C-alpha cells in the first residue's frame, strides 16, 4: 500500500514566493561586483599584504551573490534555489569547481535532506553557462529564506598573555555570510520513502534483538559438524558452523509483510553463497539477499548476493567498497509488485542495490529465514563444508504495511518540519584565499528532533589529474587544502583530518577519464559517525568548522608557505612560542631551582614533566594549595608554570573504558589498545578536576599527553553519551570545549595531536622518541632533519622538539648531555639547531646549567634568539636537508619585517667548509638588491637575478654553524 498525502500547493507557492521576494530585495541592495574583486589583485598574497577587503557582492543580473577578497571568490546562485556555482582563484582566473551540489546535507530523524542545491547538470566535467541557467530546484530540499552579512565571528576567546607573531588579529578581518534555509510544506509520503528507519509508519510484526536466548523460531542446524549451532556457547545470535553450510532461524509469517531487516556481523566467515542473509519464503519459491564476504569465483572482494526467486543475480555491489569487518544491515522491501534489495552500514544510508518484479501469483511471503542458507535460500550444505567460522546475527525485524494511525502522526511531524531552520555560514578572510564554513540547526518546533548526521561542505572539485586505469592505486586528491577542527588521532594533518575530510568518487561524473569512475574529486566534510544529537524544542546545534584553501600552484614550498599564513590567520595562538624547561622532579627545592635557572637565562616556561611526580588529578586542598605556591613563585620570576597529564593512552577499568562495538567489552580496538571514555563517569570527574585545578592554582601551562584520538564507544551506560553513534562527537566536544576554555584563560597547551583549531598551541614537530637515545652526534642530525620535514606543513612555532639533558629511553652516557659542562659544544649545537629554526624543544632535566660557563652559553643562545625572534619564528624555506655529509641550511622569510630573510647553515664535517650557495629571495619581497651579512659582520649588497635569487660564498667552521641576515 502506498498512501500519498498532499498539502495545498497554494500554501507552498505563497511561502516560497515571500521568501524569494525577501532574498531578492536583500540582493538588489548589494554592490555589483567589479574591479579587483572581480578580476583579482596583482600582488602576490604570500609576499605582500593585500589591502583589499573581503565583501559580499551581486552579479549584474542579480542571479548570484559573490564573496570575494580579490584573491578567492565563491559565487552562489540564489534562484530557483541556492547553490555554489563557482569557486575561483581570481589572480589566475582558475576555476576549482566542475559541478553543482547541495550546500549541505543533513539527516534528521533518519531522513536525508539537501540544503539548497540545483538539479539538471548534464556533464559533471564542467559547468557551462547554459547548464547553470537551466538548473532546477529540488522541491523536497531546504529552500533559501533569508541572507545576513556581517563580520567574522571568533571561534573562541584568545587571551593574549605572551609573545606571538606581530600583525596577527583575532578574529581575522573579513566577511561573514549567513544563509538561512527552511523546508517547504512537506508530504508524509516523502518522509516514508526516504527514512533510514524501517519502522516509520509501519506496524512491527517481529522483533528479535537477541537479548535473550532465541525462542519462537524454528532453528535449522547443519549436520556437517557436531559443533554447528545457532547460539554458540550460550551466546544468542552467534552462528558457529563450517563456512559452506546452512544454519538459520525461521519463523512463519501470519500477516502481510512490508519490510524484513537484519543486521549481521560476518566475523570470520569468508564464504560466498553461504554468507549470512535474509530469505523470504513464498508458497512455491524464495528470494534471498545476503553478504558475500568471500566475493565470488572471479574475485575475493566482498560483494552482495541475490537470488530473485528464479535466478541468481551476479555481481551485486561490484565496485562498492564493503566493510564487513563491522556490522552491516540488509533489508528486503516489498512495494506492490516490486521487491527492493537495500543495504547500509550502521551509520550510513540505505543504498538500493537491485530490484525485481514480484508477480501476483506468488502471493504473500509465508515465512522468513535469517542466517546462512544455500544459494536458493534453502538448508542444503555444500559438497565441501570448509573450516569452522564464527559470525553473528545482531538484530532481525519484520514490519508490516503502513499503519494508518502511524501515518497520521507523520502529518503533524511533517508540518512541524517547516519550523526547523538550517543556517549555512561562510567566512572569507582578508588577504588570504581561505574560507571557513559551518552549519547550524535551530529547532523551533514543539518537539525534539535528532540530527543523525550531516555533510557541511560539498564540492564537486576539478580533479587533480586523470588516470584511465584504477587497480586500487592511489589517485591524488584535488589541489585543495581542507581542514576541520574535528581533528584528532595523529600528529600529521592527513591522519587527523581523516575522521572528517573525505574525497569521494562522484557517481554523477559519468564522463571522467577513469574507466572505473573512481577519481577522488567529490569533497564531503562530515563526521565519520553521528553526531546523533538530540535537539530539544527551542534549542540549536552547531557543527564543527571547515577551512578550505585552494592552492594556487603545485609547488611544495609555496604550499607550505600558504599553510603557514593560514594558521597564522585562523589560529594565531600557534605563533606563541615560549622557551620551556621540563623539570624532572616536582619537589619544592627541585622546582624552585628550575624556576630560578629559567629566569636567569631567559627561559619563559617551566613544566612539571611526565615522571616528575606531579598529579593534576589529585584534588586534595592541601596539594592544590602547594601547587598554587609553586605557580605564585614562578609568576614572581616572570615564568609561566604548568604540568603534565596523561589522558587517552591509559586504562581505567571495564566500567569506564571505551567499549568495543564488536565484543561489547573494552579492549582490542582502541587506538592505544585501551582508553577511558571521556563521557564515562571517570571522564566527567577527570574534566571537573582539570577545570578546578587550573582555576584554583592559576597554572598557565598544560601538557596533555595521549590526547583523545577519536575512539568510539558502544556503551549505553556512560552518562555523557547515549550509544556508539553519538560517542565520538560528544567525546570530541568535551575535550574541544576544555581546550577552548584554556585558550580563553591564556593557558598554553602542548598536545601531541592536531588540536590547533580547537585551541592547542603546539604538537610534535615530528620525531621518534627513541631517537633521543642515540649517540649525541646522531641526535643533532636528526633534529635538523625532523625540522626540515615537519615545517613543510607547520609554522616553526607549531611543533616541539626534544633535548634530553638527562637519559631518556636508555642509551647511557653516550646519549645524554649531563654533566652539561662536559658536553658544552653539543649542548650549544642542540640549542642552535632548534632556536635557529624558530623551534622550541623540551629541555628535560633537573637543571639548565651546572657551571657559570654553561649558564653563559645558554643565556647567549636565548639572548640571540630573542634579538631575532620575529624572523626566526617566521616561515621556513627548506633548502638543503641535513645528511651528516654536506652543509645543510634553511631560510626564514618574512617580507613585512626589517630582517626579510634569515639563513641558518650547519657544517657537520670535521673540517672547515667554504662553499657557494644560492638563496631564493622571492618570498622576502626583495626584487632588485639585497643586503646580506654573515652573523654580525658588515652587510654586502647583492643584485637579485631574474630568478629572484642570489649566489654568494659562505664559510662555516668544522662541526659548527653560522647564520646570514637578509635585509
């Protein structure tokens, strides 16, 4: 039965017309785009500060609004619905967009809705003017209702209490655009057809969740092995049997059926025809839909299997990437004379894989089977049963036809949906081709709604290149940098953004060169699971932030400089770069000594390091009072003071650790093996202690080790989240809120993970901790190699290195600097190797100096660093990597400073070296001549050649360093 429910077309027409008039009136008042906002500025934004402001414009025919800063523009067509139709580098007149997609996608209460978007593009290789003008709106998508424009909004408060890069502003200057969308009058029929919830509008006929031992089912068990069973070892729903044998449960169907749905975990089952599935039994035939974890006769790649009552259908799901290592849902849906075979992952959407005709003479299904059957859905075993396998049926539900009472409830729900507003927000910043985007959902209805999932940015981007063949080899993503603050699980950008940034295959791009149509060129930004957040009536929800920066060429160093300027703009706290000592012991005399020595030589921060005995979780009032005394003494000496805590790379207990969704127990899947759930009872108390400790002691530095890496949690008992689907988002939010609070308090954050956009100042530059147990001569080479590699993706101030003053991870006397005065040259090299590149190291030990000579060496390095601090903390050009054989060197560049370039050179040889080197000076902003001096010597004037470089002779003493200043 299929019941259509119509609302008055007149109401829909009037509502849309009023909204269009409101939008059109706003657009007509905007200035028309012209000049450099249309054609692009001439200055190179990486060399000179571009003074053109970011603004919102209209096109001459009022059909589009355009965000532009003279470098980057984004054009959004506003009629008949809103959709981005251009994303362009104005300086090169380079278009990054090849097609139109919705501005966002949101799933509410199990139903997907497009936010804006236009349909009808003929060829997704390019968007022609003709195509753009003929596009149509989707009547069931959220439609644009109003537009607002203003200044950028701060993501968090940034309390500026220490040195940071000059010329930083917070929030960044630019323009903020908010576009509000609402649904037109919605039919209940649309909701019924598009819901992920099979139960919607239907009567539940059979429910089996295997909470208890299976009953009221007829169980068929293969005779091929004595251990064959359904309910293995007392575990309801677990099948244990040879791979090619039949074990299933069957129940008679006494009323008409609309949907049969089941969830399977394939476990160790790698069978094909005998993979677990659903069978609907009719009076003279059966239809079957099953997993094929072992693929077919031609390939071991997992696919699906279908027997449509007459024949086996081959290659179902070929080309689709199935993950049967996690639970997978199948359903057979009957609508009149058609059978639909649909599947989805736990957190995905239903995908139709096949449909077949059902003749009337078949009648209605008389029984349902769930489990392992032969290829026709019967109970025969294969000729070679194979090895024993273990798998699970997790759920099985049967739903009847539409129920009138339930459908009537949907009418009210559909009407209420018109009171939900989805806002799509964009920010474009002055002087840089970076856009921020996020969405928010305001629930103005009288009932709660659930945001199951969302996609907050969708770009049909121009592909990086074309590969005719695929063969599962990596094809590069489009030349666009995409980063979110929903980032965790790695010190590298690619790892940390993998939870939210996805470059997918575009199924609408039928004309791409790749024969398998698997070119990654469709950007989807979304959480990998959830958020599954309930929004109460009158409340709202806001997504995480996405930052998009299209690169303007393919050269690695220019890309690195682009990232450096982006971070300085959108996360300027990452330019804070205090000199820090990691105090080895936490008793008063040791701490006082560390503070006093730091103050004497010009260090700026002392941390009670790991293994020092400090315990931030100790909420005893006497302990907090003692720590406050430490902080007050440090403050009197002008020193920031803080401590260390371990978070996720530890185990608490079974009740508070993250729960494995496959086993229902801790262990075996978390990033660090085990990890506490941040939303468990322990997690709630832990964060309460952090807030209390830092509020009461005034500590201004926090190193948070083993930070939350994105582990999900299947617990339904933890107080801070409901289940697996909301566990990742809520844990991320808990930690992100704490880091933002720290940023607002001026608390410096060392976090070995990519939490920069949530308020963290620094993570590892990129090193292997055990390398600091190598002999000293090797360590000093590794320092420069790590910095060379790490600063391709970071500002120098964004990553820490390490200087083991005392033994670290073993290695003995050959690896350590203590006694400091006996290894003064190495200590000096280690300081210069870090400070010369603007990188702070963790100087870990009980003291910074042991003699007056050592003290003077440390102080001289600190004084030299502070003299050149702004240029030394500026971005680096990686010119020659350290190799222990030849000179190695890098150059800082900053066209806005007096010192426009600063070159650090190291000679690892045991003899003095004189060599000619070439310095590329384009990014210094100098074009005709450059004054260059070696150390504090006299400057010489050099003529800059047509390649914007100069050649000069430089001498470096054996096993030593020198520097050049470019003005």
